[in-house]
C-alpha cells in the first residue's frame, strides 16, 4: 500500500510515533487515511453538485470552471 502519511505535514513527534508502528499498523493507518481522503473528496464533489443546482443553467459551465479551476 502507498504510504499516505508521507504527504502529510506532521511534526517530528507524530512522525516518530508513526515510524515506530509495526508494518501492519502502518498499513491500517494508511488505509484509514486513504478512506478519509476518499470520503472527503466525495463530500466536496456532492456539495459542489448541490450548489450547482441553484445556479442558472446558462452560467453553470462558467461557475463550475471558476470553482474547480
């Protein structure tokens, strides 16, 4: 499994605690972080879709581009 904690900004104490975990615990932590990331992305996408429902159809493409970049 990819190390999802590598991309996080963590203080030295937290990094040391994670590095001290056995492989199974690190894999479980990585899985939990990946799941949380997927859930957050899904919630954000749903919130954007819900917000777009109140934007007049004529402007949706332009507003979506402004929001999503």
